[in-house]
């Protein structure tokens, strides 16, 4: 039964614009990986990095939904909580970008 809830949540998450942007970026990177024939180890690193970004983005979306439910009006503390969640997404995306640079820069230059 728990799998049903996970699939329901994943479907809901796919409706979020921020996740859709991340998925487009991930799809482009996957295409680049096939084009440049990256190694199995590079695929593993890239897949983990993309999964990390998507997972953290999902957690951030959950934090924002909870915050908006608890306090729908503007509130400095809620704003700070949302900023921290966005900062976590930024850090995951930065780590993923570094992984991408390590993998792709040597192949491009």
C-alpha cells in the first residue's frame, strides 16, 4: 500500500514547475552522456547527482507546502524556512554541476 502513496506523491511532484525544469535539464544531460559515451562510473555519478537534486527539490516542495498550509500569509519566519529549503536545493544543484563539470569538461576540451 505504501508504494501507492509513493507513486501518488511522485505524480503530484511531476506537476511542479521546478521539478519539470530539473527533469528537462536531466534529460539534456542524459543525451549528452550518450553522445559523449561516458563510462559506467560516470553514469553512476551523474545518475546519483541528478537523483539527489530531484529528491532535494521534492523535499523543498514539501517544506513549502507545509509552510503555506500552516501560515498562508507572509511571515518572516516562514520565509526564512523556505529560503533554507531553497538553499539546500542550490547546494545539491551546485554539487551536481561540479560532477557534470568533472565528467564533461575533459571530454569537451
